[in-house]
C-alpha cells in the first residue's frame, strides 16, 4: 500500500515518549525529543506560534512546572507519511477536555524527533472506526 513505512512503530513509540514526558512533567525527556538540527514549531491552545527551539522548550518548561497541570492521555494515534516526514494525528484527553493534536516527526541523529506539535479544542471523540486502531497507519 503506498505511503506505508515499516517504521510506523518507531514513530508511534516516539509519540508515546512525547506524551509520557508530558504526563510525567519530565522536562529533560521532553527536551530530548525535540529536534536540534531541524526547524521546530509549536502551537499550544490559545498561545502564539512558537518557532524557535528555545521558545518551544521554554513553553514546555512553563507547562510542565505548572502545579495545576491536568492529567493527559493520547488516544487514537494514527501515522500519516509525507515523504520522509511522519505526522501523528491523535486526540488528547486533558482533564475533562478533548483536544485534536498533530505531532510531526523527522529522522534526526538516528531517531524520530518531533519538529511540530499543535493541539486545539475538539467537540469530542468521534465514534471509533473499527478500521482504525491505536497503531493505524495512513
């Protein structure tokens, strides 16, 4: 099938590491996941566009040290391929809110590293499509 890549499990593992760092408020793990040799961007809900690694990491430092940081879970991740760039779309369950999210990854220094994260409000989780599983690839 065109567009499939045998390393979708690697991308999904990197995506899981991103959400584990987020849930654990682990700034060092979060910083390690963000690309160093590629441009990075991040758009947190209600924030301005962040387009430099230092700005992005500063934002994560503020989020991860916030004592009121709610629990977060990633659900229904799906990998999409754009050449050598992998995009994971998913839903974030943050406290009582549902956000739709996009995480883009590139292969850098022999591992998948995140170059873009964006999340925004969603009306809710759509009905689950039996053809799409947690390790779906498109």
